[in-house]
């Protein structure tokens, strides 16, 4: 396996209680050739001193902007990456320990533009809950995405060239992962799902209902 650089973009907003856990999950990856870019999107929880104190310990680049929304924050990160492959992970989620090695091995041997997998739900106190299998395994179509959204965004890895070929995130969309998935597939990108646990997604019943409402409104 070629030791390609993997870039991780963290769009950070008001997650001071969770960010070190994410950074630890990156630092303890079995794959080590990683650059981490954390962009503080105008957080209001006074977490900037914490981020600065963690910067050296966890070896990440830190950028702070006024609040601009997640899509613009991700696009800012995409302009800074140097890696061959890209992971975009929310600042309260986690990476499974062998996730990067597993995904790099696939993208090194297959011409896919992006891959996704399963994820395990995680409570607000980090207790691991149930594993969610992908809604579809294998190559995805535009119809799959339009009617069933089969990709779990925290599990995805992209080729960096994918964003050069098909464009960045839609800054006007409130649902960054869904609009990007539709855009990629509508332009002929190859995205494939595998039944591997590649992420831990933090949620709660209240959070789930809020996100479900936000997600529906964004789709409409």
C-alpha cells in the first residue's frame, strides 16, 4: 500500500466537550500519514483557548473564521488540503480505529471517486449504541441518493481530485452531505458503499428530532 497523505477536515462549531475525543480517534489511527485541518466556524462557546491548547498535542492546523456555515467552512478546508484522499468529519463524531487504513487500501486499488460505509450511533456521553448498516451496498446511483440517501456522511472518504472534477460543496445548501452526494452522482461520479463500521455518530433523541426537521426542510 502506497503511503498517501490523507487530509482530514473538521468543520468545528461549539463542540468543546467532544473535540478532544475526535482528535484522539485521529491520532490513534493505525494509518499515520495524516494532516488534520480544523476550522473554527465562529464558535460562541469560548472554545478557542481550548483549541489552541490542543493544537500541538494533536498536531493539527487551526483556522478561525466568522460564522459562515458548514458548507463554506468545508470549502475553505478543501482549499488548504495537500492529501490524495479526504475525510470530512463533524467535530462531535469519531473515526473507527482502522478506518483510514481500510479506506486507503480500497481507493488505492479501485478507481472510485468516493466510498462510504456503516456507522455506529453514539450517545451524548460517548456510549456506543447500535451499528447502522448502509442502506445499500455497492455502487450507488442518482436514484438511490434521491429516494433513499444511502450514504452516511461521517463514513465517507473522497479522492481529492473528486472536488476538482465535480466542484466544491454548494454554499447555499443547509444539508452539505446530501446536496454534494446528489451533485456528484448527477455528474457521473462513482460512489460505492461497503458494510464496514467506519465512524461513530453522536446523537440523542432530541438531537435526532431537530436534525430530522432540519434535514427535511433542507431537502424541500
